[in-house]
C-alpha cells in the first residue's frame, strides 16, 4: 500500500475543492447562481433547481492562466450554460451533443452521431408517437420553423446529416420531446458558452411561470416564506451535476 487515493475518491475531493473555491471567492467572474426555469432538462435538472455555474470551465485561456487555471474544451455530453443566440440577455442550459465536424441526425427519436446510434440513459421521452422533424431531424418539416434554424439546415445538411460547422455546438435538452433547442433555433456559437452547472445548492418545487415571469415574483417570495420546508427538495441539496460522455 502506497497511500495513493483511488481515482473516484480523488475525483470526489477535487469536485468539492473546486466547489469550495467557487463558493468562497466566486462572483459573476468565477461562479454564478442560476435557476432552472423550464423542464427542457427534466430527468437531469428540474424546474426550480438552483445551481452554481462554473464560469471558469470554458473560458479562453491566456498565455499564463492556461497553466494555472482549469480551463477545458467543451466535450460531447457536457451540460452547458450559454447565451441564447436569439436573445443574448437570456441564458439557457442544454446538453452539448455535437461538436465541430460531427454529423448529427435523429431516427425515430434515436440520435445518430457520426453514423452510429448513441446510448442516452439520461434522456426521457414523454410522447410515444414519432413527430416529423422533431424525432427525425433534420428530415421532415416543422411548422413555422424559425429563420435561424432554416438557415442552419440550408448551410449544413449533408447526405441527411447535420454537419456541425467550426466554432459551434449542437445542443439538445434531455427532456427530448419538450425541449426547444438547436433543432428549432440553430447552433450555439462557441463564444456564447459561459460555463457549466456544477452543483445544485437548493431545489424548490415551483412552476415555470413563477421563475420566468417577473410579475409573479412577489407571490413566489410569499410562497417560499410559507412553504420553504415542504417544497424544498431536500434530496437534491448539494447534488453535483455530472456530464455523461456521448460517443
């Protein structure tokens, strides 16, 4: 025995060390609090999950900081927070499914990456029927498709696959049948990605409209004051948000 900690133990310690540093020193530069407002990532992140977003993870590395700070590339399967391409004042959270050069298509709800189907244990489907385009992307038609998505298809579909262009990411929600994602509004520019969720520090059972509509903020505050013990999802407190390798 040489006293070396096993990899899983080292990983656990490293996660908590990074979390502690972010919580202790983080502001909007290092870390940011973010609430999940919709159910597009349901199964992994719930409406009302309050998460700490690591803003260092994907930041561009400088000549000095590349050697001292834990920058990393976006990997397939990473859960990412990014500025919504159609409204840069709005942040979204999805899963990175395709990187530059990847070929993506869906057949009967199954994602094919570079020609082969992939396993997605994190995905949930709430409908049993096959909906054209949504479940057969990029084939089929979608009513009132946004111009940005139409432009993506026109420029990047090759032999039935969407080929992800340079400096872009194709992102989808884990609640696949109910997610408004890259299928419907286009690609995520790499420069829009601001970080990744690291930790659920609090989870509160609240409807989406209370988290997205400023006009109901006051009732939401009253609801928390009255129901904090019963509507808090205690089992999700201090739960790490983990990516899943997509290959």
